[in-house]
C-alpha cells in the first residue's frame, strides 16, 4: 500500500467539528474546515492557452478536441456543493462555475459499451470514474471558484468537480476524458485508495486483499 494511504488509515479520526446544522452533511470521519487546502502531486502547470485543449476520446464515435474558448461558449452552470477530501477535511457550500459533463457529453455519440471513464490530467495524474457518476447533476468541469477565475493551484484553468466522491476524483488541470468499456485504475486507485470513493460509505481505502501488486507504490516518489 502507498505510504500516504497507510498513514491515513492509521491516523486517529479527528473530532467532528460541531456545526449542528450541518451534521447530516458531514460524512463519517470528516471534519469541517473553512480553509481550502491545496493537495497535489508535482508542480502547478503553466499553460499557453492557445495550445491548451481538452480531449474526449476512446469509446465514442468521433473524438473531440476543445479549446478553452469552445468550453466558454457552451452553456454555463453554477453549482454549490460540499467537498470531502480523504485526508478528512470537508468544506461546505463551495461555489463553482463551468460546464456540466452531462451538457458536454451530450455533444458526443458515446458507444453503448462505454461504461467507465479515465480522467486524464496534468501532471501525469489520472483517476477513474464510472460514466454514470460523471452524468450526475452537479458534476462539472469548472473554470471559476467563488466568483473568480479558478486559480492555478486549485486546478485552473480547468478542473473536474465530482462533489459526491472523495476529492481525489476531482482532477485538477484536467485535459482529457477517455471513454472505456472496462474499468482501469487511476493513480490513487492503484496506490491503496478505494476504487469507488463514496464519502458517506467511507470508502477511503481498497481492501487489503486488493489486486494491487505489493511493490507498485515503490515506483512513485510521493509522500
Ligand atoms: N492533476 C491533479 N489533480 C488532483 C490531484 C493531483 O495530484 N493532481 N490531487 C487530488 C487530491 S488528492 C485532492 S484532495 C484534490 C485537492 O484539490 P485542492 O488542492 O483544490 O484542494 O485534488 C485532486 N486532484
Ligand atoms: Mo486528497
């Protein structure tokens, strides 16, 4: 198991912050914070936006490459949601603006065998999510947070927001969606974290008997 996964699993659960009116919105083992922690592997990428694109590929009839302008020309939606990080912080009522994936994917002819999506992001980050989850009513690619353009450290120019799953599924610096017939594990999913990741089910870690090769985490130089 990746040592970050191991440390978290052994960490003592913090006391739930006492915000009684939000109690039923706090998943087990989480604590509310007003802060917005920054967590990622690698450096914050810098882009030439003339070169930047978002690729939609895999099990679809025709691949698509969108510029940032293409995305801004699509129907824009604002959502307010709670976010939950596997490191136990949760943040209530975060406000995001962008394009719902159900609107984005409506432009595609997705093949019937496509049931999973690999989300590709910089820097070499990937995470897998079932297609049905990405069509959820609040799932979007966001370019603005709290009324401001999304800052590079929080994933700007574009990040995925999947509020109903632990936040590692919400890839920052998202660059592609790969439609797949069968599931494949992303970065953290290969490294000891749960494949599904539902906070209210407390799906933090994969089973000890998971098929992850015991040695795999040693290939990665992350803390
Ligand atoms: N590209 C990329 N996206 C990523 C990550 C990453 O390492 N690289 N980390 C994930 C994790 S583990 C978390 S908790 C959130 C953190 O988002 P934040 O820094 O905006 O709080 O980003 C997720 N998206
Ligand atoms: Mo995380």
